[in-house]
C-alpha cells in the first residue's frame, strides 16, 4: 500500500504546492459563499431553514470546524489534498473486495492520476470531501457484508446519514446505495425480521409520519419548500427553457420555444415538463452524450491524428463495457453492482439538472469509473494472455518440430 499512497499523495500535493508557490488558487463564487457562511456560523452559530442551510449543513459544519482550527482557507485546501490522496486506500480496498488484486492495483493507479480528483481539491467546495466520504461509505457498506461485526453497520449508518446532509446530491446517492442493499438482501431473513419486529417498526414509521405532518403544518418547512421551489424554477426557466446542456450556453444546446402554460395540477414544474416533454427528451439525449466529455463535440474522423485521439478518448468507455460484460459473465455483477449503481446515480443527477462546464457534478463517479475500467483492463489483459497461450501452443516450435 505504501507506494500506492505515496503516488496518490505526490500527484495531489505537487499540484497544491505549485499553486501555493504561484499564489493563484482557482476561485469560485460558491467558494466565497461557503467561507462567508462558515465565518457567520462561527460568530453567531445560527442555522437558517433555507435550502442552502439545511441541505448543505454537513459540509457547512465541517468547513466551519476546519476554519476554526486552521484559520486560513489554504490550509483547508491542503487537508483536502491529503484526504483525497489517502482515499486511494479506499479505492484499492473496494477494488480488491469486489474483484481481485490486479484490478485493485490498476484502479488505484487510475485514481492517482485522475485530473478531476486533483482539480477539485483546489477549490473550497463540497466536491473533494464528498468524494472521499462516498468512498468511505461504500467501503463500510461492503465491510458489512464481509464481517458480522456490529461496528461496521454503525459506522456505515453514520457515514450514510452524514452524506445525506452533506449536499443535495447525497440524497440520490444514498438512494442508490439503499437499492444495492435491497438487491443483496436475504429475503427470508428480512421477512423473519419484519414479522418479529412489526409492531416496533410500525410505531417508528407512524411517529415519523406524525412528526413530519406536525412540522409541515406548523410552517417550520415553509422556507425550505419555498427555496426548493425557487431553485427548481430557476433550473427549469434557465437551463431547460434555454435548452442548455451545461450551466452556460454552448453551440450544442437544443433551442426551442418553451410552453410556459401552467395547466397540470396547478404545478409550474409538472406543467413545464409535461408540456415540453418532447424537447426535454432531446435535451436529455444530448446531455447523455455530453456526459462522456466535451471531446464528443470535437471528434475528427477524417485524419489519422483525429482517429488516434478518438480511440484514446473511447478507451475508458471500452474498458467500462468490457468490465460490464465480464462481471455479468463471471457472475460478479450482483456483488459489484454498487459500482454501476453509483455511476448511474451521478449520471442521472447530471441529466436531470445539468452538466456544468467543468464537469464538477460528474466528479463523484470518477473513482467508480476507475474501478470498473480497471476490471475491464484486468479482463483484457487476461484475455490477451489466454489468446497468446492458445496461439503459441499451436506453433510448430512448441511441438518439437524444430527441436535439436
């Protein structure tokens, strides 16, 4: 593990110290908001009921604690870089638990040199810590299946709950992790558990519903609901109505004349989606293609250099496809489906909302792409060795024809 960890740390910290020596860390308007919010939280410790207060509370509290300890945001970036570097251990262990040692080594190598992982350690944003937290949650989830020790179940529950409030994407991510749990349940044990504890489970669910109704009826969630509706309207009337694939205009956008009529259950959101469903489907299709990367719009198949570049860009997708087929054939897909489910959750998030120009929201899928591609590479290597052995085994010199 030591060479792998040192490589990952070297890649991350080399770029960090390069930016620090130049004094030019990248800036983001969202970073300024997070830092200002953290300072206000330190001064007043007042958490509002707006969407940004509630749905980012996990990251806001983490950043507040870190700034209270290390003071300078640059020191927070250093902690992010070290955390992302050490997270290669989790990539390695997940790859080994789901597949094999060779896959784990290749996945760790892919992760170490991933530019996206390095890039987002240089911003005061949720992304870098969220990726590390997601890897930790997946590792703990897999340990729950490997071991009967209760501590792994408790730690997974805590990490999953923290991810739920770390940022909004965590809700969808956790949903797909729960789907993985459902896929791998022993139905007989679940049925026996539900029968045995049906009264307690029913009481907890009833209490939860009553609490939610009481909070909603008391107007405690009005600010949260209003901010969610405002952000949904902003996405619909900016990204959707303008046919944007990314968060800003691009030549590949789908231009159309939207229908703003509100005629479905008096809902702005439902009315817009239903009245413009055909254009929205085209927009989703373009985003699906764009998810691969901006290179899809600049592909050149008329020159040798262009074809080489296209082959290089398609290599990860080819390895991913090989991994998918191999996992199904080798009956590993059910066990390893967490990798594909989490990639799909990120894909779905980007398609429904938007793919930002820097592919920031795609970043949480990168470690799992690395693991899947690594398994594809492992199977490709295995297949190549098998073919070489078969071919050389039929050659004359292997049969003693030219032996002395």
